């Protein structure tokens, strides 16, 4: 490869690495702590934040308009003002000299219209920050602080509770564990806990990792809580009244916890709950509200089985069977409420609403009118009653955020000390050439962090250990090259010839040693778990980047001294002048 190609390749690699590393720099150094806290929350929490902030903005606009304020709106209303300006222009209206609250509100049809624009602006701002965080290097639990929990599922108790409904034991266990995973994930997300890791471990255990400040009592309450599935009648008249009121007062209907501010909107025997469906990310998304009776029409404990089927024309349906007591209750319920709507409620969320078309007295209930994916989701919800798995906290470890910060500082000190020791060694033994190698080392660390960011890998203490080891290994490659160059200089070769011969002769020695290390690192990353895997992945990345910097970056710096600075001698040894 000629010198121009080598230079172009290095520039391209560094540019790409900077693009990969930019989200990490932006997240950890340029994003305020309060914005980080919001972005780390669940999507449900982001939605609530955007709605509450938008509601506050709408209240402010209404108050300012009532007081006939002539002041220009603050900067945070720029998005609303921009939309108002577009609507003025499309309507052929003259733009006001000052955008007051009254001028802005006159551009919108109603309160809900203004709130929609403001909410979308807040939502997009937080989702952009969340996107940056998702592209940044993650800190492991040992660095960020937080809690790791191992939960044991009592599958034997679940099988005993299900009784004769269990036909295939292994299939039942798998379904029960999958249901427990989904239930825990949903609860943790609903409680607004940041970026949790929830995964199955072995046959009957679940591993949960929650970074950041962790409240152990709160986590235990989430884990020990049981998913309550129940059926409630929908009060259609109360729902209509509520929706009419909510359409006119979206900003003042609920408080911050989504409790009705004015309880008189609906009858005393009713409550308003959100209607949820799964979004593209598999997260519960609230799409509507409905007023249901507080009294439980049928408890979920009566469900014996639930499965997805097809009707006579091939449309997806969900069929579930009830026990004898549930059959009697449901038969009476459907007979008395024919034509009315029935809501399926799980963990305080309405998961589905069905219309009672005819009395169902045989205990076999069929629900239809949705897509195959919606049918699968409803089947999962119904199985929360059937697959009631007792969960027991087996192990819990908490690492304080302050301890995580201490470990980060110690890791950085170790890296700095390693780089400093390497620099001193290189300058003492190899003089000016040692500085070239140190620059290559610095770029080596830059490339390693960039790759970690590009693949959304997690930085842990073992990962830092892998980086420190890579520093020593990268020096080894430079030492081999420098010793080869010194041998060529002893043969009285010129600077350019000695450099070219030195790199050529050192190439395969460097490749052989690093390839064997890379193979070992790959096997460790595939066969190891936890800390070993983190160490191996970082080591593998470091091997590749150190070879690149030793053979390309260091060579380019030598060539720069020869061709641009017109140097004839190499500062590489105290014994060679």
C-alpha cells in the first residue's frame, strides 16, 4: 500500500470512529443530568412526562390569555409558535408583531389541539436524547451502581396449582417462565425503572439487573406482587360522558398520577382506566380510556386454559375455558348483559374490550375481531391467571452509585498510569520513535472506545482490564518493529530503506502473535460468561486496533518525518546516531 492510500485509510478510519464515539461523548459530557434521568426512564414515563409538561404549558397559555398579557412567549413555546405561524399563513391571516398567548391560541381549534403540538415537541426532545443514550457505551453494573437480583420460580407449585390443566409438563414450564419474564418486565417498565435487563437463567431462575440508584424495598414489592386478572363490565354511558369532558379539558382532567381531578365526571361505582395495546417495541401503549364498573364481574382464577384458534372463515380468535364455578358466574353474567361490553383488566390496565353477543353457559368463551398478533397478546394476558408462578427472591446484590463512581475513577487512574508508564519506557529506550508509538497507543484507545460505542457494548471492570492488557500488547508490536529498524540501521541503510525493511520484516511476527491472541479471545468470548466474556471482547477489539495502529499509524508518522520534514536520521536508540 502506497503512502497516500495509507494516509487516506487512516483518515477514513478515524472519521468513522469519531462518528461512532460521538453519541458516547454527547451522552456523558454534553447531556444534563436531569435530561439523562428522563431518557433512562421507561417509554411510559416519557409519555407521562411529555403529557404533564404539555398540560402545564397549556394552562400557562390559558392563564396568560385570560389576563390579556401582551408579553412575548418564552423560548420553550417556539415549537407551538412555529405551528401557529404556519396556520396563520395557510389561513391567509396577518402575522402578529408579537406572539402573545392570545395570538397563539387563536391559531388552534381547541385546547386539545394546542396540547397535542406541545406534547409532541417534548416527546421528540426526550426520544432524541434516549436515542443518543442507546448508541453510547453502556456502563456495567459494577461501574454505574445498581442492583442485580436472581429470582427462583416455583414451577412445581405452579404445576400443582394448575392441576389437570397441565398435559405437557415441559411445555407448561416453558410457558410459565416466559409469562413470568413478561410480567416482571411489564411491571418494572410501568414503575419507571431505568433500562432494566430481565432474562431467563437456567430452567427456573430469572436474572434482573437494574442500573443506577436502586430501592431494594421497591424492587421486592414489584417481584412479590401478583398479576391480578379480572373481568369488569364497561359502563358505556359513563365512558361517553368522560370522553366528552376529556376532549374539552385534556390538560386538567388528570393529575400527575393519572387520577381524576373531578370524580363527579363519572358515577361513584365506576373507575376510569387506560386501554392498552402492544406497540412496535413490545411495550404497553395506552391508546384510549374507558369507564368500567369497580365491582369485579369474574375473577381470573377461574380460567383453566387459553389458546389462539381460528373460526370457520379463518379469522383469529382466542378461546379460553372456565372451571365449573366460573362457568356458572359467566353464564349468568352474559345472559343478563347481552349486547354490552366486557373489559379484561390486568395489573390495572384494560388489555381488551369485547362485546357480549350471546349468553355463554358452557364455560368455553370465544373472543374475535382482531389481528393474529393481537390474538397472541390477548392469549398471553389470559394466561397470567393460569400460569400463576410463585416467585422467590434467591439472591440480591446492591452496588451504590458512589462505589461505582469510585471504581470508574480507579479504572481511569489505572489506564492513565499504564499509558504513562508506557510513554516513559518508550521515550527512554526508543527516544523520538517512542513518541510515534505513544501516539499510536493513544489512537488505539480511541478506536477501542469507538468500537465499543458502535456495537453498543457494555464497559465493565473486566473490560478496562482488557484495555490495560492491550496497552502492553500494543507496545510489544512497536518494540518488534523498532528492533527490526535498528538492525537495518546497523547495516548502514538509509532512513527510508531501514523503515521500509523494518516494517516488512516485522509484519509476520506481529501478525502471528496477534492472530493467536485474537483466536484465544474469540473462544473466551463464546465460551465464557459475565466478566470473562467482557474481558475477552475488549481484548479481541484491542488486538485488531493495536495491529492497525502499529502497522499503519506508526508507519505513517515515520514516513511523514522522511518525506515532509526531510529527516535523514532516526531517533530510535542511544547507541545508533
